[in-house]
C-alpha cells in the first residue's frame, strides 16, 4: 500500500487513469539497474527517482571530473574526485528519500554482469562504449530482462527498447560491433550539453512505460533526434532469430574485448614521473586524436591515434620501454592489447588513469613538438 505521504507525493500520477494507485505500487515495487551515471544516466536516475521507482541500482566506476559538469547535471564542483555512483545516490536520496539505492562502483564486466542484471527487473543502458552495450544486451537475453538503450553523438541521439515481449534485441539492429577505427570515442568527441538530458529523459519515459505496461513502447523501433533541426524520425527493425538467440554463453568474447583486457601492464603517473627524470626515460606514445594532442601532451611524446595504430607500428621501438597514454587510460589499454596480440610487442606499459592521473600530480603541463 501507499502511505499518505506517498499519495501526496505522487498525486499527479494517481490522477492518471492509466496509472492510479495500482500503477504507482508497480513503480514502488520495481527494481531498475542503471548502467552509467554520466550524461544519460543522470536524467534517467533523476526522473525514475522522482517517479517513485522503489529500488535504483547504479553502476559506474568513474569519478566526477570537471569536464562532466557541462552535461552531467547530478554533480557540482564540490563533487569533483568523488565516485559518480555514490554522489548520484546521495542526490537521489535528497530528491526522494523513499527510493532505495544500490551503489556499484565498478564497471559492468563479463565477470559480474550476470549477478548485476539478475537482481533487477529492467536494465537501462547509459554506457558510452560498444563492448558494454553488447555485454548488457547479451546478459538481458540470457536473463530475459528488457533493455532500455540510449546513445548520443555530437548533436544526435537515439533510444530503443530491446528484448521486450519477444521483440528484437540490440544485435538484431547492430549485429556486429564496429572496429576500433569506426567506433566514435567519447573522450575525443564533443556533445552539446543538453542532448543527453533529452535522450536520458526519453529513456526514463520508456522505462516507466515498460513497468506500467502502458503506451506504445519503442519495441522494434529506433527513435532518432537531431537537436540542430529538432527533426525526429523512427526507424523500424525486425527481430532476427539468429541474432536474437545470442547470449552470454554463445557470444564471441571478442565483442567485450575492451572490458576483458588481459596482459596489459600498467604504470602509475608517479612512477612515470620518476622514470622521465631518470637517464633511461621511456618512449612516450600518445594514442589520442590530433586536436587533443595539440591542446596538451607529455613532453617529447609521439602522436599515433588509436584508429591509425597499424599504420605507425614501424615507428614504435621494440627494444626500449614504451609508455602508451590517452586521456583516461581506456584507449591506451586498447592500444597496448592490440599491439601485443597483433604485432608481438613485449615492451609496452599503459599509463593508468591517463593524462587525468598525470594532471592530478600537479605537474606543470608542457606542450612540446611531437617527435618526427
């Protein structure tokens, strides 16, 4: 039953005949897992908490950075350096103390995704990378959970609902993950700050529709918004049995490669600083994009973007220590793993935490000419 306080809080819901007290009780009893507490996850969490979802699980291993504040509206300047999942949970409790939050300060990986997803009724994907999207899809197929998916790129966003009432899955729409060269990288690509708010709100709306079983859910349909023109379109797609059958047991583990990096040795920013001051300084390889490199890079670093790594293999030393770095460490891990597995390198280290960790040391940034 709803308490008198809850009846007052959700009065505008109770006035809707499609919801009423029975529908509000459904929301109160629902358990929703939100993977990613970034640009998409923030509005999803806010609106689901305000709507009275009983339990919200929050999965995010990242900490709040100043560059997040342009679009991730749950956070403020005092939250810098704190885990997003923990800050988001505190904000939700202030918004609606009746909502229970479960904080997971980790990434969704092949090792934990089954346990995470199995504990919830609905999964909302607010991630920013393809390996996680395929992983969540396959977990939802394995455990028969609906997946509310959203994605953004520059000025365009999209939303769909997968694996709902025998509808298509994410793999029915996107059978194969893009290559590293084809996939846009969130660290290197801009986005208009208000766009994730609109897309995340649409994801929250679809989540409520799924739980309440009202309206026309975006099942087998992809809603696309171009914010520059405010034109929208809906693309229909069908269930493909051979793709819809792929689950955690039958999927190619390579689809989750970014989440399962093995054999990638790392170096801390502190250790790198010491090595750079020694007589045997390592070769520095920057795998970000040219515009990022032009803005700031480590002294003497060589630029070789991740998407073009194979073209510059010959310029990388094989018999001298090499430290590969990017903004946060994600792309450098990918680069090291690829160089090791495809080209036989055995002298590579990835800078843990990337330039963000280096900046945290308080070392003066220095922009120098790249090595020729």
